[in-house]
C-alpha cells in the first residue's frame, strides 16, 4: 500500500481551526483515519457483503467508527473535522458493513463510501432530491465529488492506536514515555517495560495498584491488607514511594509510603520500568519505576457515570466527564470523581474514599499546550496489623486464627488521610525539531493515623494472646517536584538522533508525631473489645521531622540507524541534601550531602517481521544516611543491571510478546560491623537473577489474552562476617515462580453481541518470611478471578469476582502474617453517552 501525506505551509498560528485540530492531534487522527488492512481487496469485498454480529460500545463517533472498522477488518479514511464533537450510540446488531456504517452514522449527515479497493471513505451526505429516482443511489453519486475535494484524506497502513500518554485501545500499548521521557515505541525501548491501560483496569475492576500489576511479570505483591500503602517487590527489591520508586506523570509521587494509595479511576495508564532506572529519575530502589499517568482532557466528549454495589456493604458512585469547552478546541476539560463507602473482609476496617480530579487544557495552536491537573482525596480506613505465625502459617491446637480477626480497638484505630495536589504540564514546539517540556506539582498530605500493635504470645495450650500497645500518630508531608527538558531531533543521512537534556528538582518535608499508650491484651481466638486506652502518652522514639532536596541533570541520545538499529545512551548526575531530627529533640542527620552519577546504554534491532531483540546496561542509586564506626559518611547504595530481551509485535497486530533475562545487583548494602555490632558497614551485596515472559494480544475479533511468568532468584550474595550463614539466603517475600493468565471474549458470533465473559488465574510460589520474630515459609497459592458484562445501547452491566473459590490463604509474612483478600463480588452499572 502506498502512503498518502498532506503537508501545509501555514504556520501554527495562521492555520484554520480544522487544520490546527488535525495537525495538533496527529495520533488521534491516525486512529480516526485508518483501520489496519487485514486482507486483499477480494477479502475486503467479501467482508463488506457478509452479515456479522457486532458489539460496539457507545461513545465519541471517532472511536466508534474505529472500533467498527477494526472489527469488520476494513480500512476507513476520513477528514477529522467531520467527526469533531460527534457521539454515537454504538452498534449491537448482526449486519453487513455498509448497513453497519449507516446505523453508526445515522443523524450525523455522513456516509461511508466504498472504494474500488475495498476500503471506505467518509463523506458528507448530499441533500436528498425532491422527487423521483433512487434516493440512495443519487445521494451516493452526488456525494462522490465532495469526497474528492476534502481538505485532507490520508490512508495509513501502520497507524498507531495510542500515544505515549493517551488511552490504550484494548490491552496492548505501542508507545510509552516512561522509560525514555520521549514518545517512543515500546519496541525501540532497550529495557523491560509493561503498560496497563484504563480499559484493562475497568474490565478486571482492579481496586488497587497491587491488583493492576497482578497480571504483570516480575511484580510481587506485598499482600499486607493494611489499605494504607502501595507496596511492591520489583525483581526482588522493595519498591515504595518513600524509596523513590513511585511516579505520577513523570515526577516523583509522595514523600512517605503513607501519603495515600493512588485512586485508579483517575488514571489513564500504569507503567512499570523494570530494573535500575536512575538515569532519568534519580534516586530510587534498584527494582524499577512505577509511573502512573493521569486522565487528561480530551478532544472528543467523554461522559460516564457508574454505580457499584457488592461484598462487604460496598456502595460506590463514580463519574468521568470531559471534552472540548470551545468550538475551536482551544480549551478542553476533564473531571473525574468517586465516592465510596464500604466495609472489608476484616472486622471493624472500613474502606471509604472521596476523590475528585479536575483538569483543564489550553491548546492555542498545534505547537503549544498547557494542562492544569489537580486532585483531592480523602480516605477513612484502618491499618491492619500483622498476625503471629502460630494459627496462620504454623499449626495451632486451637485451629487457625480467623481471617477477619481485628487486633486493634474499635473507636481508637483510624487512618484518616486527606491529600491534595495541584500542578501543570507544559509543552511548546519551537520547530519540528526542538521541543520544550516543563512540569510542576505541589502536594500536601495530613493523616490522623492511630493504630494498635501486637506481639503474639503462646501459652501451654497454644492459645494466642496478643500483647498490645497503642500508637497515637499524626503525619504531615508536603512536596514540590518539577522537571524541565529540551528535546532535539536531527538527522544526518540514514542516522536520526533524538537528543534529550533536562533538569529535575524535588523537595520533600515530612513529620510524624507519635506517642505510645498502654492497652489490655487480646485473646485472638475469642477477642473481647472495649478496653480503655491508657491516658499516659509516652513520646515514641520513632517520631521525627525531616526535609530533603534533590536536583539532577540528565542527558540522553536515542540514535536510529536505517530503521533497523536503535541505540540509546544516557547519563545523569544527582546532588542531594537531607536533614532529620527527632520530633522531641536530637539531631539525626545534619545537612547530609550525597551525590551520584548513573548511566544507561542499550541497543535494539528492529527486524522486518516484528521481532526486536535488545540488550542493555543500567544503573541506580539510593542515598544512605548515617556514619560508620570510623565516623565516615555512608556512600549511596548502587544498583547495576545487565539485561537481554526479545519483543515481538507484528505490524498492524494487537499483540506484544516479550521475554527478558537479567541480573540485577545492589552493592554498598549495610551489614553489621564485625568489630562493633552497634555500627554498620557497607560490605553487603544482594543479587537478583531472573526470567520474565509476558504476552498481551487480541485473538480474532473479540477475544483478549494476557499471560505472564516470572522466575526470580533473589538472594544475599555478601553478608556480614558475623553471620556467614546469611550468604546465599533467599530474600524475604520474593517467590521463585509466579504465573498469571487472563482471557475474555465477546459473544457476537453466537448472537449475543453485548455479552463478554472473562476469567483468570494467578499463581504465586512459596516465599520466606518472618512473623513476630519467627522465621516461616509462606505456602504457594492459586487464585481464580472472573467477570461477565453485557452492553446494550449506552448501558453496560458488569459482574466481577476476585478469589472466586473464596480461598483462605496467607498473602505474606513480613513483620507479621497477613491474610489475603477474601472473595469479593462487585456489580457495576455504567451509563455512557
């Protein structure tokens, strides 16, 4: 197929509105103007004549047309200005292609004209003649000249279904900016990367980031059901917001791990860069980066309201509204909101949330855009403390401790969080080659965080009596983050460079005020609540105040040679300052300074058949506070990763298969000093090796498949001479094997075009752990999830079930043991227009 291109000599400020819209939203236009060719003209002709069942959801007209053309397996070209601001009721019928187009376009004064090669072109419907003749034949004849003089008709055979930050059509992403900070095809990225979009999150009805990443290779869930943090293990290493592993829209998210779990309904994507990634992001744990992308204003109208009910008295209402505010598309908006009241499977633990996220975009021309983003979140829940090993992972003569057991005191325990943030994303293209990006966000969180801690004791009859004490706690934090970069593209012969240079800055402040109070013990087999918390408030030594500043400069060059080779080389220099004092007095860190240089190099080969093997080396670092026995400041710990991988994404296919082998090492790890165990020295090392396999693909016209497998061998490679037995020991909470698979399918071919059914399985191998000082092994577990939905017109009804068999299992043992989620049923009614 030949490509047709349209060039304009107008400057952005001089273009007409329809040209500005078309040129300023190239990725959207590509979706509108083309569906990928699935066969020769003869096949297209047969498809055009045969009646088939279609289940196309209502929504913006451009998306509906794209979905219909893709399902029909034909090409469609159109002028984007014909579709601006129009919506469709969708299509649920058994029909021919031509009749399907007629139904989708009904009332819009548009029609799809079939071309000689089997493709279709969108055109305005000419006025119907006053009398006589075949009205449809005459309308088609009269409309053809108008189609020939459209200001732009473009046919593409390699249109990308998504942009680096926009919606993902289906489950397969093609582009991302997280790993490179540039809009780059995933095939050209020399490091493992997984992307989960809002459509997948909605289909599986994920409730937390842990749920979102349950079907991603290399991510181990920290199953602690505390509902207060987002905690993970990436390639064997802990990844939390306070360690610098969590990002939002490309800049650091949160100061402490208790600054609030991210609300999924406000997200367009969740992206995971696996392994050392400090070259673009600065200080962080070696396991990788989790970057979430906010929902942003859209050029097409978005209108959705959802009502949910389900297990544990769940009640939730959510809404997602957006679209242009002006006819010329210069101003657009997005408003996402959620209200939830719910209990949980653990007694006396609520799961209540209020969330609202407004966004506004100003785009005066194709070269400039400014997006203002804000969000407010209010959570009311309770921290769930870990249980003893006896009665959970270890047998007990009295049977197991009930999984709904609450160890705190109703009325005392609380996690009352309020957080808000406000910021912007700015882009300006000085030319086709030079682009400026700048972002800034301020966030604040305050939290009344009271909880009960326990230490399990076992008497002669193996009855577990929890020794309890209460912690009264108030947390406050604030942060300011900013990132500014210049991107320059230049080509010499068959070599093209994408050069990126930037500077990012972050400042975080936090304080945690804590007091310890007495509390009566609790029999965990027959609890009696109502004990009075002691009036005396003893200052807790874990209370502190801290502030830190980070500034980093980075540079990267992505070199593409002859459309076959992509080389990437980057470097970064970071400078950090940190202060910490005890809340009740005492200096712990006085303007401690750290600095580090990190780098990354990678190479990708792009084969004609869609294969893309790659190799890379990357580094990370984490600042370490304190001094050793000699009084010397500790160096940052360092992460070094070697990785080789292979991706497969045939042109035009909704498929991405990936495989990766890696070795990731963390050095300068603190261990006990053999000359004085009261001090630490940086002689430790931890090494993780593994294999990861991941598949995301559409099968046929109506089925989707997600599969992932990870083998992770994470262990201590160097330990303190005081404890030589620790060398070679597996890291806690990291399974050797994880496997997951999910599939869902529509039943249009069976005469039920609105029906979709899906099911999945998640296997997590056994792990090491500890519970109140007792080393334990957490058994492996396999869990089943399922869903069913039915769409008709603007309505969609959905049923989702996680842990379908209601299996009682231990999710993890860290400082204590935590039961995994019980079976949860969620019923959703959605209305989209």
